[in-house]
C-alpha cells in the first residue's frame, strides 16, 4: 500500500499566507514568483493557499526571491491560534488588498472621503 501524503498543517497554511503577503508587498505576481522558484503559477497558488507544503529548498528559494529572511515566513507562529488584530489579514484578503492598492489613485478628495464614509457605514463602523 502506498502511504498517502499527510495534509498540510495549520503552520503550513500560515507559511503559505506569509508567502502571499510577502509576494504582494514586493509587487510580484504569482507568475513572477513561480519563475523565480522554477514552478508553475498554479503551484504558487497551492503554496499560498496552504494546500501544498513548501519544502525547505523552495522556502529558501522563496526567501531569496522575496529578499526576506526565512524567519519572516514564520512570523506569527509564536501567537498562532491566538486572537489576531483587525489588520493582520489585510494582505491576505484579495478584495481588501485591491481596494487598498487602488484607493490612492482616486485624486478627488471629496470622492475619497465619500467612499471612505460609505465603506465605514456598510461595515457598521463609527466615524
């Protein structure tokens, strides 16, 4: 009988989430990172979702490609499973990240203010 690979652990998913955050901070696409790692962009998607584990070698390659120490991929492990702050998942949320990156391109201050008020209102947050 062929042994089944074990499923990724919560730490594997955390490392994948950090990979995504670091890639986005550096302004790289999944295809850019895939090229640097010698894998397909679909494999990078699997790493980021935590459905595939990063091997030690690929983790080292990713740290070089993203100019980040390997330890940065494990940032937050000390508090893993504890309550996270409201902004900790901003970079991991595709829509939030899209809004955050696009918002500064709105030049009209009145439009920016109206949009910010609308978002706060929809979220049920006070001014």
